[in-house]
C-alpha cells in the first residue's frame, strides 16, 4: 500500500473518531460530507487509500470501515504515556484538561524550566524541573509523547532533548518551527498558525 499523504491521514483519523459515535450500520460519502464538511469525492479518495473493501450497496459498512481505519493507520489502543513540558498558563490549562479521559493516551508527568512551578502547582501526576533528570524520568516512565508548551526561546532546545531521549511525537503548542530527527513527529497546534491558516484566501472585499 502506498504511503498515505498527511492531509488524508488527518481526515482519516478524524473519520475514525466520527464513526465511533455513529449508530447506523452503513454510511455514505455524502453523509460524511454532511457531518464533517469534506467533499464527497475527497472522502472517497481518502478511503480508497486504505486499499481495503468495506463498501456496501448503500455506502460503507461502518464496522468494517472502522476496523480498516484502525488497522491501516495503526491507531493506538494500548496505553500511550505522555508528558507536558512547560507549566505556564497553557500547560496549567492542560493539567486539568479531561479530553484524554477514556482514550489510550495518559499524561503521567509534567516538566517546567522553573523549579518553583513544579513545587507550587498541584496535579494528579508528578511534576519535575527540566533538569538533566528529565531524560531519565522519560525513559523510566516509558513516555512516548510530549505536549510542548514552553516559551518560544526554550522550545527548540527542549524539543531536541525530547527527541534524543526517545520521544516519538511532540504536540507543539509553541509558535516555533521545530527541527527534530525523522524518528520524532511534530504536530503543530499553535493558535497563531491556526488563525493564519484559516485567514489564507479568505480576505473580504472592501468598498
């Protein structure tokens, strides 16, 4: 099977999440367009990249499509251990975020360059300074993913350290473009980047 392009991969991951709460036995590309906003031709092309048969006379068989998505995309089901790096306002908001509850992803540690933050903040998991012990803790706890929320000047240095100690993926909440080895994937979720992307090609006519 050919490699799935990143835009298609993003849509397919979201499609699996959408189907998790869909109650009908079959679903059409037109129905997916209605629910998700992608065009039906794009949906059909994305699903064709799975190289599996899950079609029905009236659409796709939901159970088979979900199974194909999970298998081909290697969507995680076993526990995936994560950490937060940066406990400023954004990091603190993530401490109480319940979005990961009921998913395979579990935050098991937090780190911050300012040691006093790790001492005064309260969390259900341990908080540590980003000293030389950070790498040791990540390895001992078998942490594979990091949510990076530090200040911009600290982002690249910490990203490099995370990649060097075996972190497979970084969710980058900073506005920085990170340079890491291919063994570490980066998902950028900067608010500024998201707004700039939305604004591209959407200028208003004035006058």
